[in-house]
């Protein structure tokens, strides 16, 4: 079904679109915003554009001076108002693994409560994996209850031939060691849980960090992070989609991983 040899830049296929594997090296095809937004709209989530602006510094004291839009983001809210997703790439950048965060997702126990957990996805993350995470979130009756442990994430990956690090079993690598997921307490500050009891529930709250560095010296292709309160079955939905052997459609090939991809021209 797929080519027997990886793609070589010297014989770029003439087709304008390809079926690509492995998925974790396929990039986001420049459609990370549209792909996820379309699925959220289909699921009945409401959306609104958030704008913030300011006056020209030279006319700051002039209240009549026109204001300009300094940044904007798109917020999507589930009908129960307990889960939401926000496209923040056009806003002031949040960095994760040295890359700008594109999507943030959060959930809370009640419609008026604080966020109990947060997930970040940078540019380059396969949109199929982000969508599968969100669809699992949308289907969950309770978006914050943790009914499974971290083993469900490890099993989602090892069942697809990803390998646990023998020296650090909290880390799992793809067979080529280009991507990894790690259960860790060393989370960046933005990925700290927001619920008032989040830290009190465990002395060393561990969340998940994932990333892909196709080749040493070329920089990361993408990063993702999940705060300690994120239900493990949701992280497993992301992991299972990320490691899926099913090819994904791409019109653009990421330069960071082009030499490691298997391509089949569409049609």
C-alpha cells in the first residue's frame, strides 16, 4: 500500500498531494487551524474572535485617537461551557519546546469554575492527532475526571511498536527515535494545572510532554504538552492517533523530515 523506500528530495513526486507515513513526521500541512476548527464546528462548539488593541504610543493620551487591533485569537467553547479550545498563534507567542503554541485546550468541572487542566499543541503537530484528542474530549461526559492511569498512554504507543526507554521507563520513543512522549514532573510553568486542588492531590504531579526532532541539528518539528490533571485517556487518544500507521493526506512536505517519509501520490 505504501512505497518500499523513503522519499528522496532528488526525485520529488510530481503529484500535488501524497498519502504520507509515518504520521508523527508528516507535519501539519499548513491546515492546523482549519482542520481542527471544522471538526469543532461539526461538534456544535460555539466560536468567537477575541480582539485586543491599543493606541499609537505617540497618541496614547488622546482618547479620540483610533485604536488598532494588536492581536487576535479564536475561542471555541463546548455547549456545556466546561471545555474549550483556543487558537492562539496570532496572539503573543507562547513557546513550548522552542516552537510557538498554536492550540490550547482546557476543561473545568463546572461551567463557572477554574480550568482543571491545560494542553498545548505547537505548529507542526499532525492535525489528525489534535482532532482526535478534541473529539475524545467532546465525547467525555465528565471532562476532568481521571478514570484511567498513565499505563493507557504507554499501551497506546507500545502497541504500535514504540519503545520505552530502558533507563527511563517514563519515556517512550518511536522506532526511529525521532519522536517521544514522556511522563514527567518537569513541566513548563504554563502547563501547571489551574484547579485549586490540583497540586494538593499529589506531591509530584506528573504530566506529559511530547515532541519530534527528525534530525539532530535541524530543530524540532513540533511539541505538545499536557498538564498533570489532563485525563490519561485523552492523552492516550492523542498518542494513539500520533502513532497510527494509517497514512495522512498532505499537500506540503516538512523539510525537517522529508528524507524520512514514505509517500504515495494521490490518484
